[in-house]
């Protein structure tokens, strides 16, 4: 089968995780750059990448890349591509774009030029002058960086963080892709207890349960590639069947989520049920100060309130101090906390073993990692 260059886009800071996920699928990675990982794959691999990648935002098919400093150059090189390989005569192909540090700085003009060039190419291929654009979605993107134009088609459609299980959301929800990354960056595995004392709508715990059960995150959603000529129905059925067969139905997984608000807990319960992991997670309405925590090698991964407004900062600092006082006494616990507070360690009362800069939407955050004693090492001593 023909191999294509595919690009998994991702939030800054998660490139290494996405690269690892792609390699775990047995695919060849050819480049890792800021916000994207480029790899090779055929039609079935397009399906597998979309179904399995937990931390990528989208999977794009790279059509061409060339230098363009004039609109004539952009038009001619785009028109020279055989777009009929990807877009059928009834296909819907909107064009969007971006330009950074390039001579062709007008995004709207670049989009219009690319659209016109594709139309002219398809006119000659299909011998028609009008395109109804009423079947399938082939979202073309022109990205121009330092005068290098990259043309891609989005295979995913709706962004990959929308798994389909989140029926109920709460204020400032964590994206599923980032929540999954927080789990993958931790030392948690399905044999250890995991707790989120500020669980909100349960996203971190649901993603952890899906990782523990080996449930592919894209099994319950639709994709743009479903109607593409380069992805066969057999490819889709086979990749989907393999994903269902890979699910671990038997392992005992213990996850606990707490939140002070009843509506958050109700939302978390509903979302876990939609994701098919409600048997793995116990959600309770409880204030953090009322939690009774045992020194039992548990893992805590949480996204506590940030206190972005000055009026909230004092209350949030009190909360961070309380977290430090309760968790700091538990030598066997490993704690992972994401927050925008650059002084968190001072308030928490302990220096992190590792820090990682991540973005929660547009908010720059730090993922603080505090390592507890390793149960395996303790058992051998």
C-alpha cells in the first residue's frame, strides 16, 4: 500500500509523548518539531493513528511542501499537484491557513489562491466546471513558515480531544488530550491506586481508566477520513476490530475522584459511564480537607484551581499549603500537580523532583512532579 507523510499536531510540550505513541503503533517517525510529529503511514495507519493517539490534536495528511514568495508561485505549485488522488469530484474542500514570518503574509489571500488552484486542477482531471462539494470533508490547510508553504488535508475532522464521552462539562475543563498526557507522564500504572481530589468532570481519571483498560480513545467517534478514497472500508473495519480486541476487560483498576461540588461529581459519573469505565472509578462529593489519606503508595494526579484573578490568589495559596501539609506527610505517595502558579513549590512546601512546562489551552502551566518511595524497591530491601 502507498505510504503517505502524516503529521500529528499536538500542544507544545507533548511532542515526545506523541512520538512515543506513534512508535508504539509500529510506525516510522521521520521528524519531531515544535507542535508536530511527522511519520509515515498507509490508509490503515491513518485509521489507527486517529483511533489510538491519546495526546495528539489532529492527524494531517501532508500533500506537498515548497517555497513560495509570490502568489503566482503559490498558485502554480498548488495547481501542479494531482488533487484527484485525494479529493473526489463531489468532495467538500474548504481551505484555511496561517502565515508566520513569510513574504505572503495575507492569510485570506493565500487561502483564496490555494482554493482556486485546486479547483483549476480538478477541473482538468474530472472534465467538469462546477463542483457541488456535498460529499465528505477534505479540509485543506496552507501553512506558510519562513516562505515554505506546507499543504495538508485534515484526516481527523473534529479535534481528537473530543472523544465523545464528555456529555457533561464543568467550568474550565481539562482537555482529554492533556489529561491523558498527565497520566502518561506519571509513574501510574493500572496496579496502583490513583486519586484526583479536585476531579471536576472526571477527565483525568477517565483517561487513566481508558489507558488502564487499553481502550483506544477514538473508538466512539467519527472521522473525516471515513469517506476518503485512500482509506478503504476494510481498513477501517480491521483497525476498529483490532482495537476492540485489545481492550483489557479483566484487570482490577482502582481510581478515586473527589470534588466539593455536587454538580461536578454528577457530571463525572455520567462521563465515566459514557466512556465505559464507570466500574473502575469511585466518585464522591468531598472537600479536600476532609479526605483521610493512607501512606499506601498511591498516586495523585490533579488539576487544582489556579487562582488567575488576584481576588482568588489568597484562597488558592491556602489550598496549596493545605495540599502540601497533607500530602507531604505521605512518603510513599507520588504527586503530580498542574498549575499556572510559578511559586507553587514555595506554597506547597517542597521542591519538585521534576517540572515540565505545558499549556492548558492558552494558559502556560507547570506540571510539578513529586516522587514517593517505589513499592518495588521497598519490597526488595
